[in-house]
C-alpha cells in the first residue's frame, strides 16, 4: 500500500502539533525551509500546509486525511469525515473562539448596529452566514492578516479568532459577540475512509493523539499506606477513586496507584501524609487512553 497522505497545519500550530505527535509516539523532523517533514512511520507521508487549505485538499483526495480547524472545514464547505476533535492551541489547551469586535470607543453595541458598515475577517463565508441569520447587511472583506490593526481607520469591525483575548485588548478592541467556537479536528477524505487499512490507521492515530492530550493535565501517583486506612482515604479524597491496589509483603500495608488531575496533587499529597501514606511518588504521563 502506498503511504497514507496526511496534511499537518503549518504556521502557529506547527510546533505544538509536532510536540503532540511526539507524545503520541511519532517523531516528525522538519528542516528550516522544508514543508515536507520526515516522519518515523513508513505508512505515513506528511506535508505541512496552511490549515485554511487542508479541508479542500482532503475533500479532493490530494490528502487522505489531515488536521485542521473545524472553522476552516465550515468556511470551505468541505464534505469530509470528521473523526475526532483535539483540544489544543498555540498557547493553551482551550477552545478557540471567532468573535466580533469593535474599537473600545465605537458606538456599535450589537451586531444590529453593523448595518451598512465594513467588517474585515479571514472567515468571509461564516461571517456572511452569521450576518444573514441576524438580518444584517454589511460589507465583509477578506483580511490577509493583522486584522486587529485595521479598525477604525480601515474598517468598522473585525471578526477574529482569539485564544486568550490579549491581542484584541492590545489593539483596543472589545468583543460584542461570539460567532463560533472551534478546535482542531482530524478529517478524512470520504473515499479514503472506506479503505479499511487507512481507516484503521487514522483511528489508531486519533486515539493516541487524544491520549497524549489527555495526559497533559494528569499525573500518576503511587504510594504505600496502612490497609485499614484505605476506605477512609478514598472517602476523604474523591480524586483517588478507582485506584489500583496491590498487596505488600507486610499484610498490614498495601500499595495503591492512581491517575489524577495534576492541579489537585498539591492539595492531596499533604493530606495523604496525614493519613499515614509513605513513599509517595508522583510521575508524568505520556498517554492516557480510556
């Protein structure tokens, strides 16, 4: 079988995508000027492409599958199979939002106030549908970038994607509505999805990528504790539900191991010590697959 062709997002998501694949078990190597990376899997042939373009290449079959934004699938009206959503971004592991924003001192308060105004955005089709749904007629122009810098001299409003809102605030813009939420999705060409070998490969990759993302917010915790304290500890610390329990050579003691959210460890470890736990070990995880 020929290698399965995969499109990976170039640009702001490139490094975080490479890191995510590494945690999932695939090493991607790319030269400073190359968009055709090496991947340590003979079944895959990867190429970095702008996320905006990946949906149409997957739809046409030039790519078997790819990672892109749900927003770009919608913007391109691409007929593809969505396998799963991967919640990761450039800075945080969060949902991205496309928002309607205007200058802080603008008299525009709602979308209704945009009638006859000019809006700049990369998602022209989605914005047009949004305005139509709200009964508003406005001039929507495509923006090649630096969209936040255009109001008020060049346009009255922008529809821009935001992860933290910091760029909008830095450009003295305020949000008046959220048009849609988006996340990275794995999409597959419809014909490729019917190929059993390709489908199996894509599903396995999707599972391991999800496992890698899930592991980012969790850690493993193992310890020894008195057997007679187990029920009391689990009742007092619900984060420790469903631990793996092992017997020790001393029948009065047991070893437990559990996967928990990393942000609760700082509170749990001192309490475990109070209950008599010993040899507490916290360790990082590469993948958590449920």
